[in-house]
C-alpha cells in the first residue's frame, strides 16, 4: 500500500502556491509579504512627518536644528522612507530589516527610556518601548527569512534561473 500521495495531499494547504510556480509560496511567503506590508506604513508615516516638521524634528535631536540634529533628521528620513520602500517592494529586504533594527534600537533608547521618564509618562513610554521590542523582533525575522516569495527579489531570482 502506497501512502506517499495521500500523505502529501493532506498537506497541500501548507504550500498553496506550489502548483503556481512559486517555490515556497505558501503561508510563509504570504506571512512575509503581510509582515513587510504591515511594518512599512509606520516608518513611511514617520518619515513623511519628519519632512513636514523638519525643523521641529531636528531641534529635538542632539545638536539641534542647523547642527548635527539636522543631519540626524535627514538620516532618519532617508532610513525610514528608503527602508519602507524596500520592504514594500521586497528589494534589499534583509539589509532594510537590519538597518531598521539598528534604527529602532537607537530611537527606542533615545525617546522611550521609560526608566528616566517623569512619573506621568512612565506608562506610555513603557508601552512604546515594548512595542518597539516587537518591531525589532519582526525585523529580525525578516532579516533571517528574507523577503519571501512575493517580492521583487524572488522574481529576479526566478528570472535568472530560467
């Protein structure tokens, strides 16, 4: 009695894209796409907000407006918008995730240091700190697993192999 076919037929849901030419296109590919698309808007929104309030953003950073703070604000905008676009398109995804890990660690330590916040701000800063830990975890998974099947990176790999 041959059970091979029946064994794999029950697992087809694990890789629904298998018959469509998407290697690994099942749930993992869809989850990676969803993760990239759900993480990007936070940084896109923040980057655009920094452009619209550049002076205020720079003034809140070390060195202030017109000094090092302006350089840091410009760098933040480049990181947030550039990495968001990379995540959305699925290009240079591992690098974008690694850069966003470093960026989120720095922002968390600079702006959500709940241990040094005034008492009325401790709860909100703790929540933001913990939220950012979750973001760092999500970026770590993207850095390890890459963009997934539904990305320009995967499309380029498929076109090179044909």
